[in-house]
C-alpha cells in the first residue's frame, strides 16, 4: 500500500494584480476556471486520498466552480499569505498541533501516528496553488515518487521536495537558493531578494510534497517578518533546514508547465498554451487542424478521426464531434453533439444542439439551442433554428426562421419561410409533416399544422391547418394589364 497523500490547493486570494472584482481562480483559461484545472489534475493522482481547497475571496463562487464530489473546502477568512492558508487547514484535516512557543512538541506521537524515520508509513502533504493550471498529473506523481524515494533511506532527513525550473525571466517568482550539498537552503521572494539573489534563474514553481508529520510540526514557526507582512509558505524550507532536515528541488525541464497566473497577460499566455496542448492532442489522435494556432478548442471537447477543423473555429464546452466531419472557418460550436460526416460550413453558430450523421449546416447558419437535425438534413445560409427538429433529409436552404417547429423527413422549406411562433405573449408550435413543400416567403402563423405531402404556395400566410397532400395558397390573384408599361413610358417622356 503506498503511503497516502493529502493535497491542499490554495485558492483564497483575490489576485490584486488581475485588477478584477472576481477572485483570480475563477478566471478562465482553456475554457475552464483556473481552479477547475488544478482540482482535475489533483483528482487524477491515484495516490491522493484527500483533497482540500482553501477558499476565501468569493468562497461560495469558488466552491460552485469545483463541481467534483469528495473535495473538502477550508475557509481562510483573512488572506494572510500562502503559509497561513495551509495553517488554517490543520483542524479540518485532523492534523496534530505542532511545537509550542517553547519548542516542545504538543502532539503526542500516538496521535500523530507518524514514523519519524520517514519509512513508507509516512504520509505526505502536497501543496498546489490554484493559479497554476498547466500542471500535469505525471509531474506531480514524479514529485511524490521522488520524495518517497529519498524517504526510503532511513537515515535521510529529507523533509520535502519542491518543484523548480530554470526560467529565462523569473521575475515575480521566489528564487531557489541552494546550499553546498545542493539542497534548497531557502526560497527568497522577489520582494525580499537582493540583487545577487534576483540574478538566480532557478524559480520556485509553488508545488511541494512535504512529509506531513514534519510539516505540521514546524509550520507554526512561519512569521510574517517580510516587507509584505505575510506568512510565506516558502519560509518552510529555511525552517526545516534549521531544524536539521533538508528540502530538495526537483527541476522540471519546461517551466511552462508550472506557470502561475498573476495578471491578464499571464492569463492570455496560459490560455494559449492550453489551446495548443488540446489541438496537439487532437492532431495526434487523427484530427486535421488547419492553422492550429488560430483555433480555440476547450479541454473536454472530443473529435473523431479524419475530421477537419478549419482556421479560427471555436469548439467549446461539452461538445463531441464524430469522425469525418468538417468544422468550417470561423464556426462556433458549443455544448453540442455532432455525429459522423457532418459538415458545418464557415461562420455557422451551433449551440446546445444535436446534428446527426451526414447533415450539412451553414454557411452563416445559427442553431440557437435545443435543435435536432436528423441524418442528411440541410440547413443553408442565413437560416436560424430554435427548438426545432429537422427530419432526415429535410432541407431549409436559405434565409429562414424555424422556431418551436417539428419538420418531417424530406420536407423542403423554401427561401424566406418564417414560422411566426410568437404572438407577443406566448410561443406556439408549428408541425410540418414528411415530404411536404413550403413555398418561398411563406409565413406560418403558429400554432399551425401542415400535413404529410402537402404543398404551400409561395408567398402564403398560413393560419389554418393544411391537410395532408393538399395545396394551400393564400395570395391575391395576379393582375396583368397588357401594354400598360409601354403606354406609361410614352406618357412620361412627352
Ligand atoms: C508564490 C510563491 C513563489 C512562487 C510562486 C509560483 C509564496 C510566498 N510565494 O508567489 O515563491 O514562485 O507562487 O507561482 O508562496 N493564496 C491563498 N491565501 C493567501 C495568499 C495566497 O489561498 O493568503 C493563494 C492564491 O489564491 C494563489 C496562491 O495562493 O492561488 C499563490 O498566491 P500568489 O499571491 O499568487 O503567490 P505568488 O506571489 O505568485
Ligand atoms: Ca501566483
């Protein structure tokens, strides 16, 4: 049985540098709130037995953004720093008291239930920051394995391992100060660092795996004695070092993976990386993406083999797309299910709708919401659908509004047809059977029914039921006046 790991995710801060009324971790990148990314990564770690999220600013909204069951929330009422944020978790996690001011151990070793030799019985505390959404579960697992590895030596005094990276520009990050044995002697925050320390390129990524027993024993020694008067979690390194233990740094090759978001420039940068990652994953899975740097595809989107995504398409939310589809340039597809072989032509907007195989939609069509387009149906340019079922092989190719409408298979809806579904008070349904033909520029005043195989003459205003296989036409008869035009011209030219 591998020793269990408790994960604490810090998400209580406002994020002053975002210049926002919204808590930082609620901002979105790659189609998800930052906190969702971090929680989902934590959930993928099989060795994690408990996950706690520290909330403070807009605690209620942050809780709501984390929809996964089994996550505990701990409130940090006042944001006194990253160290303080972890301290407030002690009771909620049932962790023992640490050393009192005199340096005496307040926790009985029984209660702690921990093995000071650091054998495999030890539990681990992994701390993540809610503003670092790019982290990969593999990296976290490697961090845990690394700490476990050092602990397997009973003489080792490794209290924890942190993640670091060499950065071209580490401005804003804590710098990793190493000692003679290459362990981390301390982390110096940007605000407290001297010029020599600022020149260090190895940065603290804000991800730690500590031995839980040692962490909780010494955490109270963090003091807010820095220019920001905050309890810095990063001080734990020097505290443990003084207590005769050491902390190691595991360097990751690519700092991009642990970028923290502090302002909107970081947010855009991280969003771009998340989009790039998703596009790459899809391309490796057999999807063609033209000019991948221009498309926005959310993390949960699925796309089948041999589908093609054209430039500037946006595929969002819980959308699934089958094989052999084409998503045209500039199309926006959100929360929709698209079957195989569907063509979504350029500049088409599809929201909360289902499109069955072989259907064609657009260009410039809008499927507002709750539509069902059956196999092989065609929806053409400037056609809007709302709560409409389009039967198999049915067509509405030009300039049409169909709302609250059910249309049977193989029916043709002529250009300019409008379902008048709203009378100013209520919405009403229109039902059109199979194999029917609605002539161009007809107004169908709902509620109304048109039977199977019926024909509506162009330009009609339909207010009453049209029985199956009949013709309905409602337009004034045409008047022809022979020679009228020629006479008129002659008259005007005089
Ligand atoms: C922190 C690290 C820094 C590291 C960087 C990596 C400290 C003191 N510094 O700096 O060494 O290089 O992350 O990205 O830890 N939070 C709370 N409660 C608080 C304060 C913060 O929950 O009282 C949360 C925030 O919501 C945020 C996270 O902790 O998600 C990190 O806080 P932030 O202020 O962004 O720390 P940095 O200045 O980036
Ligand atoms: Ca940060």
